[in-house]
């Protein structure tokens, strides 16, 4: 599907007997609540998600593979807007057509969402508000499909006519990938995901706060994760907790160095 090399991903699921590679999976460990939802009730908690380039590349390839039988229809969907772009790195040129391109992508997601496949596993750990204390029910896992993740991306887009936001840039990259796949059969993905910067840094594709992730994740398992903190001892065995080496974050060290601020 791609002409150039693709980046590695966290996990590849394979079949034991044949060793056939079945699916690529990204793993995204997150905490709830984040800063934007910490003061809300438990049902409104959400986690921040930061999505980086490899995840969106695999989302694009996964959707392309699932919809390979519909490439002629996909070409007809994207051609009216994408065929007008001569230089995809030109912000001014792309900005003129971005609304129509994103509208075509919206139609694509709505039309072919039944072909979604799992892409990202999101384990969550829940604390008591912003305190560094585990909630009684604290661990669970959510699974995002490629189409669901891209729907979150599209619903998070913002920016004026003259500027292309990170979510919009990610949407435009995805649309270009699908368009080129539908017209050529293979894609050079590096010019898409290493280029098309549009005055944004390339360190991540997009990020959304807990306010945005709560609606698609809202359910009983978000409010009351299935695994309790006492069950962690059944997960970490043989004294494994003694080998943990937490990152020495400056804010955490200040938080626990309360003697600095104690009054004599």
C-alpha cells in the first residue's frame, strides 16, 4: 500500500500457529480525570489524548485496506477537491480548499464506518480528582477503531480561514492519503506526514482534552472502572512493584517535598 517504509507501532497481533500478522495496535496509557474535567462529577471525567504521526499513518492504511473494494467511489468523492491541489505544502493553496476536502472526509467516515477495525488500546487509570491517589475502581481499558479515532479528530478541528489547525492538518493528510491511494494504488506516505507542516510543529498530529473524549467514552465503565486498586496485587506479582522506577518529574518532587513550604 505504501511505497516507502512505514514507522513501527507498539504492538502487532499475530496468529500463534501460522505466525500470520493480523493487526497493528497502538497502546495509549492515560489517566482520568484530566485538568479540564477534574472539577466535574465522575460521569463527566475525561482523559487527554495526544495522537502522534505513526498512529494516524496506521489509521489511514487500515481504512484504505478495509475499503479497498470501494476505491473508485472514494476517488470520485475526493477528486473534486483534492485534484485541484498542485502543491500540498502550500498553506495558502490548501487553505482555499480545506473546507471541501474536510467535508469529503466527513462523508467518507459516515459512509464507510461499518468497515472499522480496532486500532488503539487505551488503558485508563483513575485517581481521586487531581490528587495522586488511586480511586477505589481505578483500572480499565477502551479500544478505539480507526474510524472512531478519525471521527474524534474531525470533531476536534478548529481554526480560521487563514490558518490550518493541527486537527485540520491531520484531516487533510488523511484525505490526501486516501485520495492518492484511490488514484494510484500506492502512496508515498513520508511527503504527507513529514511534509504538510502548515506552520505547525510535527511532533504530534493532534491532541484533545477530556472534554472532547468524554462523550464517545461515556459509559458505566468510565464512571466505575472494572478493576479495583486491591486487584493490582493480582496483576503485579512476585514483588514486581519493587522494580518500578517512576519518572522523576519536577512537579511531583515539589508536591512531595512539603517541608520546603512548612513554616517553622
